[in-house]
C-alpha cells in the first residue's frame, strides 16, 4: 500500500492534536509513516502507533533546537528520499507551512496549504480548501510531483487505529543553509490554562461590542466554563483590549473549531475569513442587521452583557 509521510508536531514527546488528526486523514490515502524530530522524538512512538503510524522515523540533533526551520526541512527531505511517499502531510501552523513550502520547492512538487479535508482521487489526493476569505469551497489536487499538503487543525476526528509503529532512526545530513538562522534566546509563553486558539474545539470571541479591555472578563468566564479558547476581532485587538496573539481573522489566526461563539462582533469579511469554516457558529449582537447573522447557525439579538452571563450560568448549571 502507498505510504504517506506525516510530519509530527510535538514538544518533548507530547504529540499535539493536529498531528493525530493528520494520521486519521493519512489512513484514507495509504499507510502513515510519521517523522518525529528533536528532543523527545522517540517518546512519540507509542501514541503515533496507537493512531495508525505503521512506522516512526526519529532523529535528534542540536540543530533542531538551535536553528530555525531549515534543519527540520533537511530531515523531512531525508525521510522523503528514504520512503518515497505518495504524499506528505504537515500541520498548518506557521512553522509547518514554511517547512512544507521549502520541502515542495526542493523536491519540485506542488503544494496545497490550509486544507480542511482530504480524500483519495483517481489521480492522487484531493484537498478541500476555503478560498476568497472563505466565500467559496474548492477541491484541488497537485498535478506535479509528490503532493505536499498542510492541513488546518480540527479538520478530522482523532481516531485510534493501532498499527505497528516500528521505530527507525532517520539519518540526516544537514545542508549549509541549516545554520543560517540561529536561535539566540527563548521565553516561554505565559500559560492561561486555556487551549491553544488554533487547536481548540470551542472558541469564544469578543469584538468591538465588548467595549473595553476590562469587559473581556465576561468573554473569558464563558470560555472557561466551556473549556474554550478566547479569540478577539481585529477591532478589539487594534484598540488594545486583547493581545494580538488572540486575533481571529484574515490578518490574525484562522480557526475551525466545532463551536465558535462571536460576541459583539459585526462580522466584517476580515473576521469571517478566519472563522467561517467553524462547524457550528453562534453570534450574540444587539444589531439585528449585523452581517454576522448571515453566517450563523444560531443567532441571539440582544445585549451581550445580559446574554453572555446568562449563557455562562446555564453552562455551569448543566455541568452540575
């Protein structure tokens, strides 16, 4: 059966959820072969095997931690040359898309980014994407070389499918470019205890209607009750009410959760582009004519300062 190369996103052996989603999609196309790099790579093998990896290629070297991106591209290229896969799948993070683009350029292949679904076609993998600020859904395939495809988080369920997960060492020869950009310092991100925005199954966002930084506490309270991530519109971020790292939209982060709750957000195209592929969308806005209501599955016309606290209490009551 055809082998599908899957790049593993992990931290010290803890595999991130988008990688497990990739394994689900990879199994539709062939036999997943996972590539885990850096500190803790060997520790990923058990969970990767549990989710369908027939083989796990591992490599660790100081270059993966000390330099940006290129050493990982060198390793993924080495895996590609060793395996000869029919497709390469990479999580659609900022780093993942750079790795995928560099690999595609090196091997002379086409690339598809931000796919939201994959299926087997007569001429290779077919990717579903959202285009033109999520106004259209397209189906695309790579017509030259081995498809390199990045997939958005929450595009597939995480499904256990135990496989051999044979661990093999990957021999990597680093290119001259590998040491071109050195990491000089690191500062850990302050943890909020909430899920990562782009990976969260539920996102609660606030916009201009929230009215100020202090008022975002009601958005956070609802998010915490739901176990959700907190997002913000560009207007809220530009006003300094919430960090830029939480911006959802065309110039912020693209999310595709199971549930997206927009409070006090009008629904300008800039924001819609970053959340329109969410599975279920709920909007709370006192303006019945707000564009966001053209998009939603459920809409509440009302004052968010009345509706959101009531929703929070209802969620807490249901949890009992």
